[in-house]
C-alpha cells in the first residue's frame, strides 16, 4: 500500500505495531463518544477486505489518528467513503483536514469520481471541517448509528465530486 503525504501528515497502512496507540486514541472520551467500544473497533481495523484500507495518521513521527477508505469497486458506482478519528490533543490543529485532503486527493487521482463521509448529524465540528474541504450535505440518515449508550442517533451523508476538493 502506498504512503500518502499531506502538507503536514503522513498516512501509512495500519500495522500490528500501531495496535496499542490506536486503542488509546479510540478510548479517549472525545473519540469514544462517536466510535464506541475501542477494543471491538481496533480489531476490525485489521480485517483485510477488498476495497477497504485503514491508515494511521502520523504527525512528526507520532501516530495521532486513523483514517479509513472504503472503495466501491463496481465500475458503475466507482466511489469511495472516508472515516477519520484524531486524538483530541490534536483537534483544532488542521491535522484531520490535512489527512482528509491527502486521502481524498489520492482516491480521486485513483479514478474515483465521488467521495462520501457520514458524520453524526450532531457533530457540528466534524461537519464544519468536511464542509470547508468541499463536502456537501446530501441527506439525513435517520437513526443511522448506535451510540455507546445503546441509543440511536442520526447521521449526515455528505459527498464531494471530483474537482470540488479544496486545496
């Protein structure tokens, strides 16, 4: 798998040596609020599946988050989805923005014509970042995702077409 360079971050395929750090990131309350059970989630990040890739986000050699792509490989629907999580110590520093821009550019240059992302509808911070990158709301996904407390919450489907990714 390729190493993808952003302006400040480096994205590399997740490996077994990242397990403890990724578990730590997903277990922080600010991240677990959206991701749920870190132990369950970390194990799923290593599953090999066609079209699915999980990268760690490195900043100055330190793993500060993860970013995933899930590619629809059918040529009639050739697009990709992105999911991201950044350690709260690095929130507000442009790390997530740089990582999404780098992975988005890579996916678009690889032939995808459209990217999707689906934050919780109540995650205004994430929605603001995605909007700044060029993603647009498509629709509300009602009772889309189960929260760690067992309740369901809505998601916001957002997409971006080739040529709309901001620089």
